[in-house]
């Protein structure tokens, strides 16, 4: 007499996996990448917000040479300084 009533409980799971193995693989990869992005974002956020950090540069300290260089800079209202030598034309101007 054959014992046809005895079946493996893992057989339906095996059939399901064999049918959808590529879908499971893609979902696993996307979930892993998403987890990695969230983890890296959390690490960057935590490392950039140090509460007990004090800057070594004091506010308002500037030397005279730097101050003179800043004063020599022109504003946007000034006429632009020509950067091409005489006799050459700018191909991008109208």
C-alpha cells in the first residue's frame, strides 16, 4: 500500500521560492540598499552635530593685509575688466 497522504510541509514553500526567486532577490537587494542609505545618512547626521565643539578661530579677528585685499575687490556695479588681448573678439558675445 502506498502512503500518498504523507507530504513534506516545505514543498509548497519550495515551489513558491522556485517560482518567485528573482522577485525575492530584487526585493532583498533594494531593501539592503535602502537600509545602507538610511544607515549612512544617520552616521553623517550624528557626526556633524557635535554639541561640545568650539571653533579655534575667534570671531572678528582679521589682519590688516586681508582687510586691504577685501577693500581692493570690485563690486558687481563696476564695469568688467576685459580679459582678452586687443584685437581678439569674444565668440560668446553678441
